[in-house]
């Protein structure tokens, strides 16, 4: 495999194996417009880079599910034509799906990721979350952008049961974090909070009535609030509007109030997100003194080593669940480009050497022939 030898699943016969990928930020016509041929070559190289990494992960690791943690594209301002072009490239770069259903079905159905059903639990193989570069921050999240993204990638608030036994269930919960602290489209904002509260209510009722425990794996794009110095990104929010009607224009983390509401009410076991390209880890405690682990997954961008994360869990003999997380890096694009430059220089030197040898032979033979004629 192209990744580090330490990149392997921790458990044999895991009950669930999940690959996490953050922030590919696929570029397109804007880069070509500003950089010309170099921009197009850069886009083509990135496509090959992403495709190679994803196919390696899929072929060698055979995950049950893949979660793309937002910022799939590089700009929320692109028009529909460019969005369609990037969507086609995205499907080619981040999908083994061509080998699993008919290509004509894949290309004709907008919910392409939902077509692939994992045989173990009958839920989608791939989940695609939205990010600020897909629909914007809260002040920019309008119905048009959300509808366009949802049509291409599916609902942005959803719950799936990944595992259950007599004592425990493991839920996957995806929340549209782009509007948790406010959204221009009031409907999207209300729907997201309604989904969050309904999930909390459903979980509490099941625990009370069925005497089971439920571990929630929460997937968002924007990380929860943390003190300065924990991550490369610090707590920062730029607001638009006044105190009574303000919406986020930029934000590194969710607000402390939203973060605490999630920690104290949803009480997830794990939180996974992207946004901070360097990656980060934080152990939270909620008001019940429960430990909640948050992993901000390092970006798959070439500058950050083409990182993907492996998360898995396995049922133990007593019915409990053991979990494992690890990051797997490929190679930074600078290293790849440097490698090809060295190879190119080496091949050039070989060609020059061969040319000089041929010229030497020709000139030598011509000199000997002339000497004989004299």
C-alpha cells in the first residue's frame, strides 16, 4: 500500500470499519482562469492524487463506510455548470462505485452515494457532509445553495444505526453544522435544530424504556469550541448583523453555547469533523462528567500529506464496544513533485550521456575513415 506500514486496522474482524476524509476542496475553473495551463495541470494532478489515495484505501482497507467531512469543493460561489463539472470529477476521484453498480445508473441518479448500500447494515457506503466552501457560513447558507448540495449529495441531517446488540446500539449522527449558530435560510436552521432535539429525545426514550446504552458518533464539519492553543486554529467568529439578528460570516469553531448544548444534551461518544486542515484532538467532559473524544481530521490536501483516518469498533465478549482511531498519511505533494524532478533530471542526464557516446562514436569512426583514405 502507498501509505505508512503502520496504517492498518487495529482489530481483526471489526464490526465496523470507517474511513474519514476531510477538506479535499477540489478546485476548478477559477484556478484555470487565474493560472492558465498551469492551473489546469494543477487540477489534473490533484484529481490523480485524490483518485490514487482513495482507490488505495478502498482496495487495501475495504471500509464499510466513508465519511467525507465537508469542503468537498473550493468555493460556494461557483455557478451550476461549474458545480456539475466538479461533481463529475468528484465522483471519479472519490468513488469505487463504478465497480459496484452500472455506470449509467450512477450518472443518472443524483443521490449516487446513497445507491451503494453496505450489505452488513443496509445503509449507504458513503456520506458526504457540507462545509463552508460548499454552501458558505451561516450568513451565506440560502435555500438555493442547500438545495443544490442536497440534490447532489443527499440529506445533511441524518441518523443511522451502525450496530446493535441486546445491551448497546451505536448511532451515526450527521448534523449540518454550517447553520447551528444561525443560518440565512431560516428553514434549514430550524430543520437542523429540530433534528438535533428529536435525536436527543429519541435516544433518551430508548435508554429509559429498553434499558440499553447508546453510543453516538457525531459527524460535523465545524469543530466544537476549544480554548486557544489546543488546535492550530483558535476560537474565532466574525458576525454579520446586530446582537438580535446576527449570523456567522466566518468561524473556526462553533460557539461555546452550541458546543455545550451538544456535549451536555446529545452526549456523543465521539465527534469527528474537519475544517482545521492541520487536524486536532480534544477530550471533552460534559456536565455528567462523561468523557467525549473529538477528532478533527487532518486534510487530505497534498500540502497536508494526503491524510485519511481509520476508525473502527468491535464488540467484546461482554457485549461492550472497543474503539480505535488512527491517521494515515500518504506523501506531501512537494515530496511527490520533488521525486519526479529528480527522476526527470536523472533521465535527462542518461539521455545526454547516450547522445554524447553516439556522437563520440560517429566522430571517431569518421576520423578513422578519413585517415585511411589519406
